C-alpha cells in the first residue's frame, strides 16, 4: 500500500536549507516541484489553500493542442501543446483520454469553412507524432446524423478532430503531488506566504503562516519560484522594486447541467453567433459543461464567481446551437469560475492576450526569485522542465537529465486497465460499479483503497449514491494524499463535492466517517461542515441561492 509519508508536512525541519521553494500548488507549481526533486534538489512547496484548488481545477478540463492559438500565430505553443497532450495520453491513461471534438460550419461564422480546414490541416501536421486519428470533414447530412439536435439553419457541415479530456483535473494535480513527495519534496498546504527574507539583494528565505494552526515558519532557501497563478502579484506585494504588475487576470466561467434534450455525444466547439468567440458544450462524465467566458477580472481570484451576464450569455449560446435544449437557470446544477493567469497586456482584449508563458527573473531587486506568468494545464510538464533547467543554471550547477517525459503517473502502473478492473472485481468484495469508479479516479492505486476495505468491510459503505463514493476513499485520501480538511477530501480528491448537489447530501455522513477515523472532536466536525458549506457558495447560480437551501433541506 501507499505509505502515509505523503501526508502534508506540518513544519519545516529545524535548520533545513532548501535548494528551492515553490509557491503555489497548482499544476505548474506541482510540476516544477516534482521535476526539481526528481533531479536531486531539496525542494519545499507552499500553498495557501490546497493542492489544485485554484485555476487548475476550474478549466474546461480539456487537454488540448490549442487549435485557436493558430489564430494568434503561436505555432510553437500549438506544437508544444500537441506533444505534451500525447505524453499525457501515455503517462496518465487512467485520467487523460482522447475525445472527439466537432466544429460546425455555419453560414454565419466569421471564420470561413476553408479557414477552419486550413487550421485543421496545420493541426494535423503539427501533431505528426500523435496516436489519434487525423481530422475529417462531414457533409451537412453526416453532421446531422451525428448530432441531430443542432440548429439546422445555415449549417454547411462540420469538422471532427481529436483532442484530450481530463474529467478530474484535481486528480491529475494530486498525482503530480504524489510524485513530487515520492522524490522527497516537502509539501505545506493551507500555508499562506507572508514574504521573503533577503540579505541585500539576494533571497535567503520564504516566510509563511499555517492558516489552520496559526503557526509561522521560515523556509531557508537558495531560490524560490512564485508559481501562484493569478495570485502571483499578491505573493510579490511590494517585495520587488517598482511594484510592476505581471498578471492581467481573465475570468472564465462554466455551467454544469444534467443531460438535456438534443445534447451531443461529442464535445462541440463552435463559434458564437453573438460575438464570434469559440464556445464549448462538453460531455463531462454523466453531466455537461457549458463554457467558457473570457472576462477581465481585477478582484481577488478567490472571489471569482459566475455572474448573471455570464450565465445569460452561455445559456443563450447553447440554446441557439441546440433549439430543443431550452435550458434555463433552473436547469443549472452549479457553476464554477477560475481566473486565467494571463500576462498583463492592458492594450489587448482578454481573448487576444497570448497564452504562452513567461519566466520572469526578479533580479537585481531580488536575486534568486522567479515568477511564472501564464501557463496551461496541457503544457505544465514542459514548462516545469524549462524552469528547472533555469534553476540549475542559477545555482551554477549542471542540470541532470529531466525524466518526467517518460515517468508514469502513480496511478498508471498497470499494463492493462481492463484486466486490472476484472481482477479487482473477482478478488474483492466490492461491486463492479465501485471497482470501475475507483480505477477511473485512482488507476492502479484502486487496489490500495480496496485493501483498506478488505481489512474493514464497513469501509465499503457507499456514502454518496450520486457518485458511488465509498468510505474507504475518505480514509485513504486523508492518510496518503495531503488532505487536511473535509473540503480537501470531498472537492479535490474523491470528487464528491462536484456531484449534482456539490456534496451537500453526503456531507454529514462524510464528516461522521472522518470524525471517527481521524479522531475529530464534535467541535472540529461542526467547524469542518461549516467551512465546507461556506466554500461551496461560490458555485451557486446567480439569483438562485434559494435553490441550494432547498436541496440542503431535502
């Protein structure tokens, strides 16, 4: 079984000096910490909330090559994205899978059919090493047979191309964190960075406060990387001369709905009738995502929520594309929003800001401090490799070879997942449905969870009928996956918090299980429930807060 050493660190070792402190446990920070630790550096990672709790969780959950980046002429980013997408298919096949996308050709589109076709051909050429099929073009009749619910007026046909999907990007983050910890990285969650310690112009330490205990600590370090995503400027907060702004945040919101009349079986990537932006309708497990918006956001990224204008825009778009859908606010289960950490380019609209990342060196004001501006879920590994190569250069050391391009994720370490599922079903007391769920979330680590239940059959209890989650998952994730709160476990590890009710109906039972297993007091249990309930208010549909209260009362 996985060893419990992967619990979150509580305090630094006395006198410890790190080669690198990474700030931010989103996918980019995790990737940097993992690569640096794997190459022999002594690494600590500090995160103000939880692993994958920011932008990494709130995308459209597509691992894509960036077809629309061709419009910006960013050929290098498209090629990098396609290469990294292919690697994720190989290294994390239980989490990242190929999916077909349909792009309809309508007479009203601002991009002509021939422009889109040219882009598709370029996409295929740039993904010359792909394992998926090349694009194909469908006639109008073929398009309607494949997607009969779509609007027919002006329809000329469609293109089908392949990209990738990670249904649970939170699990992707968790497994990168597990890999980092296995290489010796010390992970401090719920730990807010307060500032930097300098001797003259040189960075020598990072200070932080544990937000659950109130304890303050200093991590002595030779270098630090600020990978806090949209919080990069908040972390710097006057530490560097001039107070230069680096992040120009853009909010993206999604709606989550149950299957609806006319819903597609493919991801639909289509051009908005209203403003020409590209909008998506995404099959997502048993539900659908509708998104995304792209709206300048100047507030604290922690406050990002879908607003009424975004909801109206997205509902209008899906109802225009699929006339029989007739979706209203009442059909929305919940919303989620994240802030893209785009470079600050005030003269450009959010839609046109480049998506390429920048590694900003804060020398000479603060030698030894780097900040990551931008970055994408798909390309996190290559960004990390580039950053760690630079870190070794700053340390004056030769960089060992990067191994992350070939190292399987912790949950990918079986050759045949179908055979693995069958074996678990035949050799454990768990139902086939439970085994299928566990393998889809945890891959080859599903056996470790079932081993817990084998020692205590009570842990096979399905405490959330919506998702099918079992009690053993809660125990396992608290013991091995850096959880410190109920929200960590439900929302970002076992994914109950993103079910149809955001976990509300399973909340009391989950708290009971953890209180028993972790020895929580009645006060701790009450506090965990209150904190969780407050957290999920960010998912409420604007103007529909009464809906959440109704569900809770049922």
